[in-house]
C-alpha cells in the first residue's frame, strides 16, 4: 500500500498517466478492503477459540456429574453402537455389491443354453472340415 501511495503521489502531476493513476486507486481500494476483511477474520477466529474453550469447560463440568447409566449410554450406545452399526452396514453393502457382480458374471457366462452352444459348435466344425477338404486335408 505504501508503494502504491508513493507511486500515486509521483504521477498525480502527469496527466498523460491518468489511466494508470486510476488503476492505482482501484488497487488501493482492493487492498484496503482485503486488510479490513483479514482483520475481521482474525477477530472471528479469536471468538471461535474462546467459545470452544468455554464449551470444553462446560463439557468437562458435565462429565463430573454424570451417573454410571449416563456414562454407559454415552459410551456404549452413542459411540460404540453407532460405530458397529456403520461397520455392519458397510460390510452388508460390500457383500451385496459383490453378490450382484457375481450374479451378473454367471448370467453372462450361462446366457446361452448348452444344446444351443453344441449346435453352433457342430455348424462351425462342419464349415472348418469343408475348408480343410478344399485345401486337401481330410479330417476324421
């Protein structure tokens, strides 16, 4: 900002550089707005840290007065059960996807019935034998 203000002071008397001067003023305004927003951001970060610290104090105070049943509720039901439930669902989805993929593979593999395949093989075998006879080879 200092560099821009020095630069603007130097070019104020020169009318041929009016466009550059206007651009410098625009840069100055942008930089001032940036500094203002940066300051606001740092103030908000300080407020967030303070609120987080206060929340932590309140949580620690609450832990001291929890009963055994409430602790079990927090640890077992809320933490462990949720984790186990998520793991089970993930595993079920993985197994389901794998089964679906395997069924598709089997469906593609056994798409044609065996008698149809034997018939196609027989037709192709006859064609090959005819071509071999034309070339002078006798098969069978």
